C-alpha cells in the first residue's frame, strides 16, 4: 500500500464522488418515472378492493417489493425525509393498500431486490391472467418481451432503474425473459447477492466459484439479447456470459473471445434469471462443497453490509479529499475506503469469492 499511486487513488475517489452526485441529482425524477410505469402496469387495481384471491395478493406483493426498493434508493441517497415524503411514491404506496404506518416506515437491507426482474415477474403473471399463454410457452415469452420493451421505453434512457439489456432464453421449447440488474451501483452488491442466493445450486455454485455452468441436460439451448434505445439492437452474450454458459449447446452462436475485457458482473446479466428458471433442479452437492458455498455467501453478505452501512461515511471521506491537491490526503482517504468498495458487485474486477 505504501507504493499506492496517487492517480489510482484519485480516480477511484472521483468515481465514488461523481457516482453519488449523479444519482442524487436524478433519483427523484427516476423514481417518478417508475411510479408512472407501475400505474401503467395497473397498480390502481388494488385500490379499494377486497383482496380476496391469493393470486391478486401475490401480484400485489410484487408491486410492493418494487415500492420498497424505490424507497430504499431514496433513503440511501437522499435521506429519510425525502424517502417518506416523496409525493408520487407515497401515492403509489396508498394505491397498493399500504397502511400509514407502512408509508412512514423506512426500508432496510432486506428490501434490496432488482426492480427490473420484479417487473418482468408482474408482467408474466398479467400475461398469463389475460389468457395470452402459459408461462414457459413461446407466445407467453413473446408477449412479456413486447410489453417489457414498451414499458421500459417509457423511462428516460439513463433512468437508473431501466434495464440496459433484455434477453430471451430457451431450452427444449421452453421460453423465459430476463433483464439485467439496474440499480444504484452502491446498492448493486446487495441486490446481486440476493439474486445469486436464490439461484439453483449449480448456477449459484458456478457464479460463486467463477466457473462454467454444468448441467445434466446441456442440449438444445438458445439465447438472444437486446439493448440500446428501444431494445432494438441484438447483442452477443458478454465475455463473462460466454464463459459461464459455454457448456449449453446452442446458447452462444458467435464464440469469438477476442472482445475486450468484460465489465459485467457474474449473475447480473439479463441471461441469468431465465437460465435459472430453465435449469432442472440439480444433483446434491457434497457437504464439503456446501460448507464452502455457505462461507462464501456469508463473507459476501458481510462485505455488502459494510458498503451498505458505511456508504455515507465513504462518500463524505471521498468528498473531503476530492477537489484538493493534497496527494497524501487523497491516498489516506482511499486507504480508508478501499476495503469497502473493492467488493463483488461494485468493482467489475472483484470476484465473488476473494
Ligand atoms: Zn453477460
């Protein structure tokens, strides 16, 4: 550490400062747009009705999960007053039937989910309820994709919550749609951790140990992903996904590894949730493996908690050092925060288990 180049320290400090300022400036508008998206999706249907069916209640819970992650972003970046008083979010909460106590309540780590995937789950339910195809069928997936593109295009292109990529993955004529994680970079480690935690055993293991996915039935896969404004441009899987899914026959059409270094995070791309849906429950892992996975997950959640709880302090530290020309001060600040930001889900070069 004594030979730490000041350029590295300055660059990373700047990244924290600019990242946080950027979000703070745009966040309320981004949340407003998400509230509009959720009303287009029909958040109003829960207002004043007796939630008599479990189906309706389960749908409502998914909307409420999106409400909480939006509120968590406001709390995290802008503080508790804005989180509670944000006009459109509060109205959304009322529409969803939350009590006054809930509307005043502050969210916590447990509310860190990926809103894009949650919205796809809602769409999936709605398409099925409208009789437009059974989950897993091609017609269902096509309809979910069409509606997802339409909805996400209603958000400004840099909206924090707008997925950069949507993907459809198939295996033996079963079809699923997925989205890349799109949240604040400072909340991403936690959202990503929670996504990976829920993966089936073999996918979770592959992500944690950074190895290619192995499955009992690797035949007959395909995937296509879309990005850019309107999700019109088809894209190849990123370098990380090419390695992760190389054993799935048909998944990767262009096996060109000459692309530059991947800046994506294992588990965060749009392909993962659909692959997870399509995987058959896997064979038992050995107990030794289980122990290693458990300890990797525990270590990861502890690191996520450090960033989550230390965020304000990290930003303040970086803020104070930034702007001045005091090299020693920059280095000192960087040494203080480095351990908290060099974690999987924040820095692309950091692995899950390191
Ligand atoms: Zn990828």
